[in-house]
């Protein structure tokens, strides 16, 4: 194993003293089928610290999205437990905001109204002006400052995903969950939104978990990349710390002497 990616380097100095924000222990997910139980995840353990950005990669069907929906409280556990900020989860909650591959906006509402739906639920006692300020602030942060009043149907796919990102951050969650949010976008738009996401995340310092099938994206976004084994009975197979300084500049990351060592390590895991 290359010394740069050795097990001895599996720590992140600026997160060493941070408490654990997300803990998954002995996690198990089983789906009944006519031919018997299909075990998607088995004895999965995962710990993520407050303020950490973690990417999770693995082959299609390994249970990445299943794991994310279980953390989100949208998918029941077959075994084990999940804790957020030392409290066991019980269903979905505003402490975990999700950005899906498809933004799932209400097409008849404007960008502002789509963000406002969640803000009203999470901040019921805030004044109308305060709620409006929150929505406009995050829409402006994702580059839609001049598009508050545009209907979702009139927005491009990339702009709709920007609304989805703004909607998630506006909830002020403890954990941001990203389920391949850029998977349906062209490479240029994907790069732009990765930069937008990291800029807001850097300011908000929210714990983030991103599911991705893109090795380069996983390296660029994360403090740590979690590699899942192929299913059935999938679990954490390996992990890799990405120690590049933040804020990250794409050109500097790509030109870093260690970049292709990290990339090669991840590709080797996926290929074998």
C-alpha cells in the first residue's frame, strides 16, 4: 500500500477533537422476496464527526442509497441502530436534510415558494419577513438571486438542483445527505454545482454525507471517502482520508502530487 494512503494516515487533524455527529452500529437491511430474504446491508458500522464531509462510493446495487435513506429516516432498519448527535433516530426529521438526484420540486410553485415549504415547517415561530430572508439568502447563495419568482417548470435541470440545495441548507440541518445530486447533470454544470455546494458547506460547517459513483467527485468533495463492498451483505470495505486543504480549488486539487495516488487507490478497490 502506498504510504500516502496507508492506514496510519486515517485521521483528519482538524476534526480530531470534534464529537461524533452520526453513528451507525451493526446496521442491517433485509428485503423479503419470494425466494427468501435478500440482505442488502449486514453488520455495517460507520462513524462521522461533526463538521466532516464524507463521500460513500461503491458499485451499483451495493446499498449506498439504501444506507442514505436509512440515515434520513425514510427506510426502516432491519437491525442495528443509528444515532444523530447522540440521539437515536425515529423516522425522518429536519435535523437531516436530503438532496436527491432529482430535486422533486413542486412544478406549479416558484423557486422561493419551494424553499419556503420546508422553512415554514422548521421555523414555525419565525416572522414572515424572517422566513423570507432565509429563503432568499440561500437562493442567492446558490446563484438564483434573480430567479426567486420563476416557476420550477421554467428552470433548467441545473437551476432546479440549485433550488434543491438551497432548500436543504435553509432547514439548518445537523446533517446534509446528498444522494448523487449531480448524477443527471452535464460535466460543466456538475462542476459548477460542486463548487457552489462546497462554498456554502464551508460557511455553514454542517456534517455532510454524499453518495456518489464518481471517484473524482468523491475526492474533490470529501474529507474522507468510504468504500462499500458489493452486495448482498454489503458493509464498509475500506476508507481513505483526503487531506487537501480547504477551501478547495479544483485546479490545485487536480495538480496535487498525491491526487492520482488517491484516485488509483479508490479505482483499485472498485475494480477488485
